[in-house]
C-alpha cells in the first residue's frame, strides 16, 4: 500500500485510503498532493473507517465521491452526446464548449479505449442500424443518423461488421459500457433482453472475453446504455450497499455444456456461503472433475452475479479470482455482513 500510494497507482483506487496524521486528512492512493513522510501516514480499508478515526476527506482527490465518476469538466459534453447522439462532432465544437480537443481525446481513450471521435462514430452507427432493424430504408437511416453520404455509411458498416447494411442483422447489436463500483470500474455488455458480460476492467482475460461475446453473438459492440444495463447498475448499487442478496437482471450464458452446468451450480450457492472446488464438483455429480470445475469457474464471464467468488480452497483459503484476491475478500465480507460499500465508498 505504501508503494502504491507513493507512486499514485490508479489500480489501487478504492482498495484502501491513506490518513495523514499531520494534517488530519485522508486521501485516495492517486491523490496529486505532495506525499507525506511514511511515519505520518496510516491506511484504512474503507472511507468510513477513515472518517470514524477522525480524518477529514481531502479536497483535492475527493475520496467520498465514486472513484470513477466523470470529472465535472466533461459532464456537459456527455449530456450533449446523450441528447444529440447523431451529431457529427468537430474539434471546433468542443472548443466552443470551452473544452480542449486533446484533453477530451485523452479522457475518452482512457475511459473507453477509443478516441472521442471513434466513440461518436460508434453511437451514430448504432442509431442507424437500429432504424434499419425497425424497417427504415438504408439511405434514410444513414442520413438521419448524421452520415453525409450513403457510401460513407456503407463503408462504416462493412468495416465494423464485414457485411453491407442491407444484409446486417441489427438485432445482434450489443451495448457495451463501463460501470463505476466501489471496487473499481467494470465492463458490461448487454443485448436488448439479457446481460452477456460483467467483468472488472483490469482482469487479465477481459480482451479474450469480449472476443468470445462478439464471436458467439456475431455482434457489433456499441458504446451506450439500455434497459438491461440500467437495471444492472441499480442492482449493483444495492448489492454493494448490502441491501440486495439476489440479482434479477436476466442473463445469457453461452459456453460448453460442462461450463454451463458449472455456472448454473454457482448460482445455487447461497448468499453469504462458500463452497470448495471439490464441493462444487460433487454437487454436479462429477467428483473427480475438480480441475475442470476450477477451469470453468475461471471462464465465467459474469462476475458477482454468477458468484464464482464464493468458491474457495478446500482448506478455507482464498484462491484464484480473475478480479484479484483482494476483491474476492471484499465481496465475501459484504455477503457476510462484515462490510457495506455504499455510494462513494
């Protein structure tokens, strides 16, 4: 923690908080303020504990705010994008809003792994494909969605889908978005009727998992939001606040027959309970398949809701979790009513 704090390691944001004895203030690991001497700091697992120890929240890094909330300067732009998703944005438009185009570009690259222009193009493409699905002519959908020409729209669709707009199945569009949680940002993918993926953004296999979603659905991943993602966000907030023990958001799990059996069994593990890999193998009548069960557990694409974090070692130790063992411990603590991570904590 000392190393992470001194190096402002963003991957530890939300993992711990640092109290500075000489100032009476507590901070995030990423706080830009000058670092105090080691002897003058102490660490806390939650913001609540830092508050109860008598520390005040830092006014520079705002540790009581959601760690991944958009900064104030970009919020007006995000609102404009939602209100005008078909708009073709230029650098001069950003400048007229008092925003520097390079700053906007860097923020979208960091948050969405694409530039602002690429994000805007993906939103326009999503709208056009949706109109085609509802019966609009290709040319009408293209022009109504902000494309200057039908040829430009054709090129965009072929580049992203490998087929022409007239043959594309817009019902295969999958919405992808990032969600802020007290344990860090997560990536979620959802169709119009089910959740397909929920993973922490720093998970090692995240790129492979996204590839699997696009492969089995034949879909285009389009940034945005839909009813499923809104339902998911509300349920996650209640879960981290310690007020929800059973998720209702519909899921679509696609894997090998064995994987699907394991994932179904995972969902039967009661909230607040844990089982071993051997227990899980016995529960599916495959007592000798412990290694295969562990492998299927590791390929779970829907973290938290399909609770692979409830599987532990035979000796009670925490083992193997793609989101990191510290997150596994936090999740189990929440479910055993030892910890509540409400909004901003």
